[in-house]
């Protein structure tokens, strides 16, 4: 992987505003639904959110 792209990627993610993060989540979920199936992606998201809340991230 290109090191410069990785640095820019991480810096971009670390500096997202809440509104931007929500939009990105919707975009990525929509893309994943096309690739991996809508129900699978919804289940994955629900599981991940549950774990995040449980661990207090």
C-alpha cells in the first residue's frame, strides 16, 4: 500500500466531524450492501455497534 495514501487516509478519518462520519458510514454501508448483501451488512453493523457500546468506545 502507498505510504502517503495510508497517512492521508488515517489523518482524514481521525479528523472527521460527527456529521461527516455519519455520512461516510451510510456510504460505506450502502456499498457493502451491494457487494455483500443487505441483511448481512445490517447484522454486521448492529453487532459492531453493540460491541462498541458495551466496551464504551
